[in-house]
């Protein structure tokens, strides 16, 4: 027989009491059972939209995670620096110009 973890009964929502809320503040994902997630899906989606990570558990084991949607950036990918340098023509050596400017300031 599998042992089930009992979460403390609390009116604070899907978090597991004060400890769960403290973890949420510090960036740790909040764990919630499948049954509680079914009952509070709309509220969980809103919390995920605000940036909170929510782990859905079944029999005390993580099964899924609700996270904020991050759209992919469309467009042409950036070129590498090497490809950019390859398109730039090389000019004459500037050593003579720098020496002339340096020696002329004396």
C-alpha cells in the first residue's frame, strides 16, 4: 500500500500552509495535488501567468508543472561575430597613423 503525504488543511489556497507560501516567495515551486489542481485550475493558471511555478503531484510524486507561457521570438537568427567580421573589409595598417599622431603631440 502506498503511503500518502497529508498536507495541512489551511484556507490559504493551493499552497501547503505558511511553509509553502514562504517557498513561493523565494522562488521554489509550489506543490499541489492533482485533485486540488482540478478544483482550482483557473486560479493556478492566473498564478502561473504571474510567474509562479506550480508542480502537480500524484501520490506525493511530481508529475507535471504549470509555468508561465514564454512565446518564441520569431525572426531571423542573429549572425555570429565571426560571420560579421568576415563581411567587413580589412583596412590598411593604422600603426603609422597612430605613431604620427602620438609623436606630433610632444
